[in-house]
């Protein structure tokens, strides 16, 4: 049987879901380095019970509100951890570790299992998703910075607008729900008119997530603020993890574009033999798995090949198979 990266990735994603959602409940302590808690580039929700790791987006909002008192020095440590992990793996955290990404992939597999086709986002929809994501990122940072400055008009709303994106993030409601804690799911906070409005937005985003995930692959990832932040920073350009295309081996069949959960055409469109560092790419490697040409696409880490596209012949029929550093036996 041929090893498929899709099933390997689902297995890794399931392990990360257990780590981020259930490991703390089983007694695992916080992940630390040198006694410092890790701040990760993935939605390991801080509001889940007994969490073992922190989401950088939560730290970004929390410590940005302290700017008036510590000159933003509290942001330095989580930001260094965040950038270090981005250097190591780029946006592979989105493709391989994010719990919400895993749930969306499960929805996509369920849809395929019943024979339903997924919707592919066209250029206009991609532009709309990108605009929405960047708008949410801008508002998140602006509000967090504003409520941390006494001279800013937003300062007086600190009690209602603390961690603005976390208040509407589907992860804050869905991940605790997976732990058996329904307390935050579709909760209407009556504390102030502003918290009531944020509660309505939170309900809307959860329903949007639940409706969008089965219809469009990686629906929420297209507007996720943490993902948009990594896209803005172009982490795939300076990460040790990268995807390289040999344009001389490529036949431009379009298999990579059809396989891409984010509907990216950049791998297909590349006409030069060089690393393909798309800012939106989650490094899920489905394009490498789908590519029917020997070594046309190669996934690398720190210059070492870890996966390459490969053609195998099975019972007289051509079949694409992938290997990690070597040919896979059938």
C-alpha cells in the first residue's frame, strides 16, 4: 500500500489536537523552554481548560494592552518564540498543527465521502477573503493598542474589548466544547452593550465556520488573523521549510492547483526552477502528493529533501505515490 501524505497529515493533526485540547486534562504540564512558556503560531486556545501551550495571537493582544506601563517589553518574549517557530517550520503550523484546520479538513473528507463536490473560490472571493482577514488583523492590533493607552478614546472600553479577536474567534468556543465545556459556546454576554455586540459577532463567526468549513476547503483559514499575520510577515520566504519546483520536469497538468486546499495557483504558475514561497501556502504538501512527475516538486527543510513527487507503476496502471527521502514500496 502506498504511503499517502494526506493520511499522514491527518494523523499528525489528530496528535496535535490531543496535545492542545486534551493533554492538559490528562495532567500534562505547560510546554516550556528554559522555564519560559511557549507562544506558538497556531490556535492553541488559551481559553481551553488546562491548556499546555499559548496562542501567539492571544499574547499579542494581551501584552499590547500593557504598552503604557512597560513600553511593550512584555511582547518581546512571546514574539521571539513566535518568530523562532516560524523560522523552523513557516506556515506548516497552519497545515499540520492547527486544531481548527484539522476540523476543517475532517469536514472536507466527510463531504468527499458522501460524494459532494467542494466549492472553489475564484479571484474575487479570494480578494474578499484577503481583505476581510487584513481588516480583522488591523482592527485587532489597533483596538489592543488603543485600550492600552490612557490618552486613547478606546481606553475606557478596555473591560469590554480586551482581546477583541479572541472574543469572536471560533476556537474560543469550539475547542473548549471539545473538552466537554459548553460554557462559552454561543454565550450571550450581557455585561455591556459592547459585550452584547461582540457576543453576536462571536455567534456569527461560529455559525460561519460551521457552515463554511464543509462547503469550502480551509474556509476559516482564509480570514484567520493569525494566518494573515504570518502571511503579512511572509514567513514562508525566510523559513527553513520550503517547497521547490523543477520547471523542466513540470508538464503543467494542473494537479497541484486542483489538490491545493487554499486554491492557490502559484505552484502551477511558477516557470522557474527555484523555491516556491507563496505567502498563503500552508505547506500541507498535498501538491507534492498529487504531482505525477518525478521530482518536479520537492519539500525541503534546511536544504535537505524530506519529500518529493514520485511516479510508480502499479498493476499496469500509472499511479502517483510519494516518499519521504526514498521510494515507497507498494
